[in-house]
């Protein structure tokens, strides 16, 4: 009946995929809001489409309705994420859809944010609008896994990316690591940087690789660059401190060293004092601060010590390892400092997938979080 939960129709997945395509183009640009795509369809034809604007406003639904105009009355609205039902800096999107007179709304997944959670659907049902929820649900949730993690766990979604040889080395014994992965793999990483709020490395990577950590693809956007450096070991002349970029560089160090950062590295570098323990910077606290800043996704790009510390701190949600068809032998291992005494003490992974990227293999898997994890 009208306003109830309804089954998907044959074309629903096709139009939801268009919503996902619109949303993907805005990943990394909409924080603290999710990236949402909306398509308005009438008689099997798209009459309006939009995605969340950079900065998170305006939302996708009112822009798509505006593009459709009066033809939106009686149409079907496809939305990749549950329309909001609360008034923030914009009117409720669910009410906008209802006032436009749409006849049906198809939603990819529910929004876990407490002011919205289920209320957008309830508002649509109360308006007598036929509502279908859960079309391509897994894909829609993955599109905004960063936002979902931040609103449910108080920190960004974290991906640990490493490039390694077939025998698990990220650098030769000399420290040389250029280039283990292929050009195709590096291009994909630049796409990931565009979609992330921040990219993070340790001081050892600054010293060994002198990276820029910018997004060097057409239409790219630089993420915030974060360096974990408790003792201020990073060289002052490192390229990461002298980028021509709109994105800031943040140096996370001990509270006692935070006051030295601007004197040492310049006023363009932000200092973030963090708590420490016997093993170094407490990364769980750093991630909670990033969550308070509204960041939804962080890409950790190494090195081995930071990889181990991040896993140990239980802040890694997914690993993405580029494995190159190369054997190095004696060299730097991919992960250091975990000290698992038995195989059972290691980190369990789930949903392992593999795909070819040029000559490399990309292995991705979700980290199974233990109940004591943060």
C-alpha cells in the first residue's frame, strides 16, 4: 500500500547505479556530509539529476527536484542515501521530495546519523509516498563507509595502503622503494587520495621517500597531509612542507614538541599535540580528533612502523596491499611492531578480494575488529 515498504522494480538498480556514479564524483568533497546522488525519473527517462555539492550543501535531492521542475510531480526519485528529515542549514530533503509531489522514492540505504536514522523514510511514508529501501544496499553503504564510521564510531574510516614485493617487502635493504608498484597502481592511489579527507604517513617515510602526497590526476583535489612524528625527525627541507597546495599539512607530535613545530617548519604547517605512551603517539586519540573535525576517510600510506602502530591501535578498517611481481629478499617488511606470539594473535581479515592493476595484484580485505577495539 502507499507509504509502505515495497519490492524493487526491474529498473531500480539501473537508476540507483546512476546515483552512485554521481555520488562517487563527489567523494572527499562533501565532508562532514555524506556524498549522495539523486536521480528523478519519469516514464523511464531521467528528468533531473544532482549530487551533494562540495562542502556538503546544497544536498542532492532539492537540486535534482529543481532540475526536474514541475515534471517531478508523480515521478520516481532515486536516492543513494536516506533523505534527511531534520532541519539543519538546509530544509529536510524528505519534505522537499514530498512537497514536489513525487509518487515513489527508492533509497539505497538508511542513514545511521541519529537525527535522520529512519525518520526520512517515516516522513515519506506519512506523506503517502511509495517507498522502497535497500536497493544496492551494500554498494550504497560502501560509498559512504567513511560517513557511517564517523557517526557510529566517532572517527574516520581508515584504509591502510601498502605497496610490496611478492615476498612482503616495501623497500630494499638500502631503503630504496621506487618503484615497487606499477604506474597503474600509483594512478589508482591518486584517485583514492582525491576521495580521502586526509593521507597519513610516518616520519620514517618522509625521511626515506620525501613524498609530496598530492593528487596528481586530472581534476584531482589534494587531501590534508598528516605526518606522525613524535620527535620532530622530519627534515625541514622535505617537499611535504613546501607544497603549492590548497590543502594544509599537519604534523602530529607530542604535546611537549607541539610548540616547536611552527618555528621549525614554518607557519603553514599546523601543529597537533597528541598524547603518547611507551610506544609513541596514541593514534586512537588522533583519529577521534579527526572525527571531531568532520573527516570521514583517512588513507594511511606507510611506512612499516606506522602500519604496525595503526593496526595495534585498532583504527584500521580495511587493508589495501598492492603486490608487485618482484622478489626483493633482504629488505624492509611491510608491517613492524605487532609482536604476535602465535598465529591466532594475528589480525583476522574478512571479505578478501583480488584484482589485477597493471602487472600488480591489489589485495583488499576488511579488518575484523576485536570487541575491545576502538
